[in-house]
C-alpha cells in the first residue's frame, strides 16, 4: 500500500495558498478533511461495484457546500475561487462523488438560480442546499451529444400544461433525483426551453446505464418521456432559447476545469509517495533521474492548471468570464490532467492498475472528464469562435 497522501500542500509549489482568504481556506480544508475521513477510505469498493453511496448524501448536506456561490436561499454564497477549490478537493477524493455533486449543485441548482423565477428558486433551492431534494440536468440525447443544440425532445403547450416527449441519455442522478431539468424544443416557436420535471411524473421512466469504464460510482441514466404533463409554472421563466442554456453550460465548465486539478493532484501525490517507498535494483525509485524528471513535469502541469483556474475565478467573480475562457480552461486542464494521471500510472508500474493505489481509478475517471461537458475538440471550437468570429462547430449548410 502507498503511504498516507492526505495533504496536498506539496502541490502548492507557487504558494497560492497565500492568496486565499481565511474563509476560502476554511472551506477547502473542511472539504479536504471530509474526503480524507469519509470518502477515500470507502469509495474504491463502490467504484468497483458500480454502486452509488446513498449514505453520503446527508453527510454532504452537513458540509453546507451545495449551491456553492449562489447567494441566498440557504446556499453558502462562497466565492468563485472557493467553489473551484471545492471541485478540486472532491475530485481528489473521488471523481464519481464530484460528478454527483456537480450535477446537483452546479447544473441543477445553477440552472434554477440563473434561469428560474423567484417562486421556483424559493421552492427548490433551500431544500436542494440542504440536499433534502436532489437535482438532475436532462440535456444530452441518444443521437445528440456534441450537437446538443439539435435536440429532438419536444414540449407542446396544452392549456395550463406542457406535454413533453423524447429521450435523454447520460443524465447523472436522474434515476433518483427529485427534480430533473429537462430541455425540450417548444413546438410553438421552435426554441429550446427548460422545464422542471418532478419525480414520479406519469410517463417519466429512467434506466441506469451500465458497463462504464470510468466514474463508475455515479449513476447516469437514460430517460424516456412519454406524454409527460408538466404544469406551465414548471417552465423555467428565463429559459427561452439555447443561448440561455449556454449560460449554464459555461458556468459548469468552470467547475469541470477545476475538477481536472483534483484528479491530477491525487495522482501526483500517489506517485510521489510510491517513489519514496518503492525500491528498484536496491535503490529508492525517487533517486532515479527519469522519475524525478517525470515528477517535475507533472508538478509543472499542475501549477499551470492552478494558475489558469485561479485567474479564471477572478474573471468569473468580476463577471468578465466568457464562454471561450471557460472552454479554454476546461480544454487545458482535461488534457494536462489526463497526462499527469497517465504519468503517475507509469511510475507505479504494474501496481498502477490496482484500485488500492488510487491512480487507476483517477486515470479512468479523467477519460470521462476529457469528454463530458463538451469534448476537447468542441471546447477548442468554442475558443476558436471567439478568436476568429467564425462558427466552425458544424459544416456550412451551403457546403
């Protein structure tokens, strides 16, 4: 077994801790301690069995972090930097739990906060902040991943209700969520709009997806909506086009950018600890030049990611973060963190594929991070659009 790797202070090579407020430091340390105490010791087994740890939900509620930077409604109202640090620490603890939390707190609560009416916020956000009610975000469809704007799920107005029909895929938490934000195309004007579909609605069915090679302990589901009737007041008041949807996606890419740091830190710590313990040819692994070179490059990439995300947090707090900025950070950290995790697995040799050494799980989870919330290529095209002013996401209709 590897030695204790509970402290990640060794990865703060440029002393960014000195830039944190006392409140930000307290939040980070609280989440880190929770992960060291409650998460890391048990999550390998859940991951291996592809089971979700439901008993963790009330413990999350006691942490008082759900809703992160949302102000009011029982949410903590933490800084954008603290929100990023929460993602780092949760991902360092376990990627599956971080995704569960990101869907609930970032996508579901974030959507209601950004696009919901005052009544919708008052109804849902306090209960979700206490994690008494769990949220999900239903956007992706079986035939529409990167081209999500082309979604085919429909919502037809019928008096005081909307009737929703369609299918969704890869929807985290959907199999047990109390409310699912379903994105559907209004048959009246053709615009994409958001609807609060509550648990137990007639015509709503879900099936947990199996066979995943990463993020195994978080449940994604396929959703089938057949003539699901939703009260008109459950339409998100300010979700009236895909541009509104994009506001939420940019905000959540911010969190995913930070997540990559957490996976990279976990793997770097594991590799460094292993290099100090393991002897090869009667000599500690840490004394070999190639190992030190690899560790130095891993730390350089982690520091690179930290600096980019810290600056991004300042821009987000000032309301200056663009979609391209969020995408550049997500693209950069997903790519670099995946490489750091791969280098750590290499340092651990054969032991690197065993769950008990942690690295294999983080490497598999990073493969998922590399794809979700927009693939590496899609992120580059969002950035490219801001650079050039030209939309290259889809081929020209005139081609």
